C-alpha cells in the first residue's frame, strides 16, 4: 500500500466517523413535539454504581406506573461515577445533544456542578442532594431530607442514649461539610460535644494515623460520613486498631454494599418509602430500594405533574415546568405528602435505622 | 504522647509500601534513565490477578500470589520489549518514552476496569479474621507485619543481586553508562528487559500486599507511583538505598505531619516535602 492510498483511507475513515457521529447525534436530538425528555446523571459504573442503578430502576418504574398522559416522557441516563468532572460533560451532553427539559442529579458534588449549568441553559434541575446550595436559582430544586432534619433526629437519638462525647470521621466533600456544619450548630444547644473531628480527602485509603489521633479522644460513638470505598476501609481499619466503640452515620451506611460491616449499629438516614413502593421495587429489581431510589421515583412524578399541569396550547417549556413545580403542594409521593417550599426544596422526614441481619431496618425515632 | 508508638508503626507500614514501589521504580530508572509512569499500574495488574485466581476461581492463594507477581513482571517486560525498546532503538528522547509510558498506564488501567469494573475490591477475608499484634505499644495487623518483613527481605535480595552477581554488575554498568556497557560486550537490551521484569514484579508484590491490607481498584497505580516517585526523588533517583530511605522518610513525615493538623493535609505535606527537596537538594539525600 503506497503512501497516497494510506492517506486516502485515513481521510475517508475520519470523514466516516464524523458523518456517523453527526447522524447519530441528530437522531437523538430530534425532539417530538409531544415528548418531554428527562436526563438523569448518576453513577452507573464505579464503586457507587449500585446507587445509580437503583435510581435508574426507580425512574423506569415510575415511567412504567404512569397512567395516560398528555405528553410522552423519555428518560435518558448518563454515567458520572459521582465524579463532578464527569458530571459536567454528561450534563452538557444532555442539554446540548439530547435537548432535555429536566435533569436529575445525584449527590451534592454533582448537584453543585449541574445547578449553574441548568440555570444558565434554563433547564429544570432536581438534585438528590443534601447541600441546600444545589436548589439556588429559578430552575433548581432538591428532593432530599435536608441535613437539618437528619441532624435533629440524630441529636435526639444521641440524647436519648445518653451520649455526651461524639467522634467524627468526615470525608472532605460538600455534602458531609454541610451536614457537619449544621450538626455543630445543633449541638451548641446540648451538652454533647464533638471530642475529635478527623477530616480526610476522598480517595484516601490509609486512615491509620487519624484513627490513632481519635482513639484516645474518649468518644463514646464515632460518626462516619464517607462514601464507598473509603467508608468500608475506614470501618475495617477502626476495628483493626482494636477500637470497639460503636459506629454510626448519617446516610453513609446505605452508601455501602457491605452493610454487614455495620451489623447492629444504628444510624440516621433519609425518609423511608411506602411499603407499596418497596414491594414494587423489589419485584422489579430483586433488591431493596437503594438510597435515593424513592426520591428519584417521586422526582419523575413531580416533573410529570408539573408538565401535565401546565395549561397551554403547546408543550410546556422548562421555565413553565419550573413555575408549575413551585405551586405543587401535598403531592402524594412514595416518601409521603410532599410540597415544594419557597427555597425549591421538597422536604421529607429523617428516620432511624439499624443494620440487622445484614439489612437496614427501621427502628423507633 | 500515647499516640507516638502507633504513629511510628503507621509510618513504618506506609514507608514499607512506598519502599517496594520506589525500589522497582529506581531499579528501572537506574538502567533506563526515564520515568516509567506505567510502573504503578503493575500493582493493579497483580492485585487483580490474585483477586481473579484466589477469589473468583478459588485457586490456592500462594499460587495466585506467585502468578500475580509473575504476571506483573511479564507485563513490565512486554512493555519494554514492544514499546520502550523500539523507541529506544530510534533514539527518541526521554520525554517521548515518558509519554509512551503514560499511554501504556492509561490503556492498562482501562483494560482492568473493563475486565473487572472500576469497583473497589479487597483481597482479604472478612474483618476480624486478621491477627493483631501489639508492638511497642502500638497495634499492627498480620498483613502489615508481613509487608514490613517482605520489604526488608526484598531490599536485601536486591542488594545481593546488584552487588554479588554478574547480572548485577551488568545492571550497574548500564546504570553508569549504557553506551560503554554495550561497547564492552554487555547485551544491554536483554539486561534492561530483565530489569523491567524484576522492577515490575516488585510493584506487583506491593499491589498484592495493599490488596490484602486495604483493597484494589484499577486506578490505584497512579497514587502509588506518585508516592514512589516522591520517595525516589527525596532519597536519590536511581539509588536503591536512597529510594528506601526516601520511602520511610516520606512515611514518617506524612504520618507525623498530621499529628496536630487535619488528615486532609496528608498529600499536601508529601508534595511540600518533594518541592523542598527539588529546590534545596534536587539529587536527593543519597546524592548519587
């Protein structure tokens, strides 16, 4: 093969890729006049893929459960591995290529990435996130039990158990920082004190020295705020350091696939879904609903309710869906009666659970 | 002060892991004079090999470990044979070799993620099954103790290999001047290939030990490599003793550095140490 032939084949190859790419993107970007697209950015691969899969399954279940509607709804899923860098490219693709009317994100880090992009592009954004900053702006909303609700329940539980000294291991992430800041405020009104607060960076695997620092603090319980796999490695190294102090968390235990590591430990987490939703989810996936799955189910229905509630001759624009969302009150969701408050946050109650026989179970509040 | 014995032990454990990486890295750098960025990924390759054979197929653990170490060595040898050697023959600059090694690292990481997903996996059994030892007032696990012992044995073995064998003499000759070594009749390409095998196998061994201690993930190599490179630079790049000294110094500075400040500063402390050395003693402690 001479040099010229190689060049010709190379150029044809590049053109073919560009043309195929163009037609593929064209086919996905064509929006039916009566179709409303909802993009979902969640971890579909990586350590937290089981959470993304739970969100995907719940949203597909919500779509499946949908009765007759004026518009058709399409769900488009993008993987961000819960990495804000990947979130940015995924959300730009959903807006630029797929022309979605609404986006659902998971986690405070990704939520903070999506919020300004959604606001700028005038696309509805629902974050399953604890950081209230995610709901800032006209187009941004949150459906998650806020840290203030979870901390209220957490502090009451500490008091009822007579715990006075709390140790904290906290991943240096927005959601954890927001939760700890609120917890510190709440503890000011009590006689409970944080005797050690160890912060570590995401990705850290060697916790031995911060555990050594915490070991002699006199903490009666350790609060772990971390994602997987740091959470499991931290718990393992705490046990290996010979520490038998009880562990607890706010949400984190349900961010792990190895919940048996926390057998017998109580923790606070976001609201429990109805039994009906749990049964349907289990039938569809053969698993218990994962963290955020019920929120995702409700979000799909909230967006549909807002879109269907718009009275106009044409399909509602994202700004009109956003306006309709702010008017929703006492919506019958799987997480209870839901209302969108003035900050764009759908508040649901926190619950106390315990890991029993390797499964999370609700216990008394 | 009760914390000091545990911090010393933690520093030694971290230093031992960094030393295994730095030993292999320095061994390869000494012979080739380029930063092999694919060195760290050998840790992931062997870790996943052990995971596959021991945990997925249920093979004998010792067989899995030997296979994992050998596989890392073979992959390292293969990289030299099929990527670095052809480039060296074309007399490309070290920058080209560095970029090639970056490409190799990225590709190998991607292959591991495709084969095994990018989820974190652990090689050890359930928690509570590891034996704990009390040493000098601190606690150390069986795996960590084995890691420290293996590092000492590997260092001794490598020193014997370098200073008591014909192969070692050839490696040192290439390390001093590859051109002169070739002129005096040493088959430098063959020796460098073997250096890649041994150096990569050492990184593989580190990966398996980390897998038993904490766990493995496809991207684990980059973080390890960075720590190995810092250890090598502060100890003296290309110097076997320097790499080990640098590794333990790094382990102590990292662990004692966060004694009074937050743990999130750990990496900042490590890289500050690197910058201090680059400015004031760029050739490292051993100053080869």
